[in-house]
């Protein structure tokens, strides 16, 4: 708090304009820094998690490839780490009841706004949720734009939760232990389709072979 100054003759002097301006600038800087911290924190915090899934927007070609490889499928679609919502919104336009799970609250808010702007809010829903804590047991189509360090761990979650008949689309990075049913494009635009029925059959066969080898 700025205090008035008393001169030698007893008169009270107001704080100088320079001092007042300095306080104003300091306060303004505090507001700006606080705002930047609030906006940046949700983007920075994922980097401190066990598996970092950074926000990298999907290109138009990647989005097109997702729905090209899913051609003929219907039902529900889940995007794990939905970012700005473009996959979920496009899925709703293709007739899917789609859901996006995203940890960043600002991206969830933006996605909901974008869904409303595109007129698909009825079939495109977004939730601020850690993808590792989501229940995928009723999901028929799952899309993931992952990173290499998370794919093996995600395999186990999907095998444990998805039902036969479900499909998984991996973008940018494939799953390390699964054989894709179909692949299109190359480089960063590569998309891999996995049939969970076949994945479960392969896993059961591997488990039987392992058991026989150990007998």
C-alpha cells in the first residue's frame, strides 16, 4: 500500500505519479503472468506424467485416413487424447456417436465449442479425463494418436477392456505386438487398423504356446 508523505512544513503530499505508475505496471504484470500460468499449466503438466501424450493437431490427411480405414464400420467411436476435437467432430459427421477423452481443460472447452459451431453437439461429447482411467468396455471403435513410449502399455488396457468385434485405429505409431488388419499411407500420415477379435485370438494362441513350452 502506498502511503502519503508529510513534508517539513506539515503538509500532506500525495504519492508521486512515478510511484503510482510503477505500482500499476507491477500489478498489470502480475495479472499477465498469472493468466499465462493458468493457460500454460494444463499443457505443461502432462510432460510430468509417467507417459507424456503431447497435443499435436492432426492434419487433414490424417483425419481423412482415419475414416478411410474405418469405411463400412458403424456404432460408437472414442478418441483417446482428443486434443482439439477434430476426430470426434468428424466422426459425428460420419454418423458415429463419438466421444473424446482429453486431460487438458482448455482443449475440452474448445472442442465443445467447435462441436456446437459444427452442429454436432448431440453426437459429439467431450470429457476431461485421463485416458488411462477410462472404461472402454462398450467402445466399438477406438482412435489413438499416441507416442511410441505408450503403445505397449496401451495394448494391455485395450486387450483387457475391449470386446470382440471392436476395432482400434493407431495413428503416427503402430502397436508393437499386434498385427494390423490393414494399413494405409506412410510416414506421419500412416494409419493402422487392428481387429480386436484377431488380436485376442493371437494372444490366446501365444498364451497356449507359452504354457505348452513351460510344461
